[in-house]
C-alpha cells in the first residue's frame, strides 16, 4: 500500500446527515473524506468537517483518535463531565463509548478509526 495524503477538496467529500433520532440540537451534518480503508472498516483514516449541533452517540464499534485542526468539540460523558477538544489538541474515544458529541462551531478534524478484531484462535 502506498503512502497517502489525507487532504480535503470540493470534489470528493461525502456529505452525511445524522439519523434524526440522535439529533439533540442544531444541524449535526458533516462532510467526510475517508482516504484510507484497510478492508471492512478495520482501519480508516481521513478528514471530517462538521456543523454545529449535538448528537447522542450510540455504543461505538471502533476506537477513534482524532486531532482538531479548527473549531471546537465537546464530548459529554454520561455523568455530565465534559472533555473539550480544540485546535491542535487530540482526543480519544474508546470503542463502546456512549455520550453526547457537541460540535460547538464548524470543526475540522483528522481521524483514525480502529475496529478491534479478536482472533478466535485455533
């Protein structure tokens, strides 16, 4: 596999609108440039631009490490505590996490998603 540039452009982004059932407030739409996918979503990398809004996060099927390039997001835990991630900061969301994802202002992040696949053995 060759090295990749995880860039964004006007031609290849995919606009997504969240399921209305998880939208708490705002728009919550985003544009995604998934530049790397190592088969069946096991490892994915790319760029994301999201619009302001609050979304309920269902249990996640992957770990996510991301870096905010511009903007601000808040990850609100079930106990009400808040993790704020702004420009130049990195965040981590573990597989199975639930809570609220709040995009405070239009935000761009680069991300890597990892789905853990356990080997059942012989």
